[in-house]
DNA sequence: TAGTGGTCTAGACCACCGC
DNA sequence: CGGTGGTCTAGACCACTAC
C-alpha cells in the first residue's frame, strides 16, 4: 500500500485525501481542514496543497466555496443515476425504474469476467440478474458481476434492503464509490431467454449496453450487461 | 473586444492565447514561446503563465512536452475522427470511411435546424447529403446542416477538394474548429429512401446518431444525422 | 551542456462569507 | 471583524530533451 515516493507530493496528498474520504473520516457535506491547516499538518506549502485540492475538485470529490471553505461533495444519487442511466423514454421522461433482483450468487469468476474486472482467475465474484421496469413494463434485463473481495458485505445483505439503485448501496454498505465508467453499445436480435424476461418476441432488435464501472482508485468495480428493446430508448453522450 | 479587466490575469492571458491560435499566429504543430518568454513579454509571473497554459492544455488546444516545449495541438485528424466517429466494425477495425457528398445546397433554415444551431429563423444554412462507405459498402447515410454565415467559404468550395473528413476542411477553409459535441443515439426501422442509399432492405433496424458539434466558443457549428445498419456497429462512450 | 517544462516553496494581497 | 479560498509573485531545484 506504500505510495511510490517518486510521485509528486501533490499527487501523494491527493491520494491521502481520497483515502480519508473513502474511510469516511471526512464525510460528505463536511468541510475539510483549511488549506493553511493542511499545509501545516502535512508540512507542505499552501500552493502544493492547493494543487492537490484542485485535482479533487476537478474529479468532483470536493467542492470549494470562497470565504466558506472546501467541502466533501455530497453524492447526489439522482444526478448519479442520470449520469449513468442514459436511457430515457421517447417522451423525455427520466424516471428511476423499479428494480427486481431475480438472482444473486457467489461463483468462481468466469475467465472473461475475471479479465474484465482485473482480478485473479481464481477469484470469486457475485453474479446477479436484475430486471428494471417502468410502470411495471420490463425495460432492461441486466447481468451484473462484482468482485467478491470488495463486495462481500453486499453478498450477505438481505435483498429487501436493496432499493432501486445499486450504486448508493455499494457506497453505504461496501464503501465502494463509482467514479467513472465506460459503456459499449451494440444492437442485436434478442435471444429467447431475454425475450421472455422482457416480454417481447424473440428476434426483436434489442440494445445491449456493456458498462464497466471504476472507482476513484481507477480499479474496475462492476461489470454489467443490460439489454432492452431498441424501439424504446434514447442514448445521449457527450464528446470532449 | 476589450476583455473585462476584472477577470483574473491568467484568464485574460488564456483568452489572448486562444486568439493567437485562432488567428493562426501560432500554428498547429508549432511550439509557442517558453513560459519564461511569455512571463516577460506579458509582464506576469511564470506561475500565472503556467496557470493559463494549464487551462489550454486541459481544453486540448495545447500540448506540453517536458524538456521540449509547449505546442499548439495539431488537429490529429485520425484521432479526431475516432473521437467523433465512434462506430467501428465488430472486428475492431477503425478505418476512415470513404465519403461521397451527394448533394450540397444553401437553403433557408428549417425551423428545427435554426433552433438547434441557435441561429435566426430567417438565416440561411448549408444542407448536405453524404454517404460513407468502407470497402465500397455503404455504412452511413448522413444529412448535415451548417450555418451559412460561418461556412460561406465551404459553400463555394469545389467538392473535389473535400476529402473524406469534413472537420479538417472546416478548420482550414472556414477557420471553424470543432471542440466538443453531443450525440443522441436511437434505433429505428430504416425508411425506403435511406434503405436505397444504404443498399439494405427497408425496415431493417438502423442506428440513428444525431450529433451537434460545438466550437471553442461553445456555439453550435454543425448538426448532422447519420443512419447506418444496426448490425454492423459498436458505439463506445466514457462517463465521467 | 543549455534550455525546456515539472515541482515546490513562502510569502503577499484580494474578494467573499459569516458573525 | 477574522477566516476562508482566489489570485499572483519571485524565486529554487529537478527531470527530461536536444545538441
């Protein structure tokens, strides 16, 4: 866990601060120590502290308010839903879909999953099937894989405790915060098994979204593959 | 054109440098003056110059190389193609498709186009149809709209001068640089007209990508709608 | 070796906030 | 008013590049 001593100090301080936030030593909504205080306690110049804070502000972990202080950003679960759930109905509605976890089990990682999650081929993973519905109509059938090592607490949870969104649960119960993700979209004719789940005809065009979600430490946290009828959905992306 | 004197100096310097780049006083691929030289000629501390350069590096206009200098980013047309052309074949091939402009005319802006491009309802626009092919096989049928005011030079160009990529032409002939874009993906059954262009059966599932491209001034530059057979394509996006 | 950007310091003064 | 972050300065030393 020893950080590379050749990393710049502002990088090491940034990692230190991420750890404090992850450990809930600095809690969302709270102010962190002032730049002066940090510079003294870490023995760094204020400018160096500023650079570390700059990084975390850019990453969205901290928020600065002139004259008031610097605060740990409160995870906005609505916003994060829409950050990651880019589908919407043609009417532009963006409601949180109802979620039903159909299955959850701990299994040996299939090799493709282990490779994607960058874990050992002998590691265990949590595998889930989940159905997402709007107004009781199935919209997405999801398969989800989580590395057991990070999400052991989740494997033991009563499924009734899990609401419609997983990321808040990851955060509160497993201390795993999703910071970024990559998504790959394709279109395929839906297979018989998923057609049954989605209550559509086999062979209907379906959108497939594969999402790999990463934590603030840039390690893969979750892999999911979601399928839904292509006719219903709109996907938006920004390119910078 | 007088910049607001209340803006921080690094902001004003950043704006100054953007102007120099836009005016092609500093040209793509060339090194800009060293931080020392800039600090002297503008009468600023090196740290302040650094902050301005930091901004432009973050915006992608400049590139820094330790020990060599800071360079105006050469629009890497390959890279920019793949920044904006996120489709690829299932084999992972990412080749530049051949382009054929089928039609180009200057017309009154349809109201939806005027609204999207944020121009007057009485403004003129350039409208284009374009076909993109790989190995002679049609992959995408595109409709493109450009505000005439910014792209007048393009309207007069010989189409033989236009290569397979439009953004480089916008840059060299119209001084319009695409900095960012939003894309909206949907799937539809292809209509008869586009089916003919793409040489597929009417009703085949097709991906529709609507892209609105913006300049560095955050004004809309181009609106395009591309359609291609859904079976062929993969779309990748990053969420941050 | 000379010159570049990268890191870091130790201050100063300002604008803004909450009391 | 005192304390916060925001801006800015004027250096120092380091790592890397090109010659």
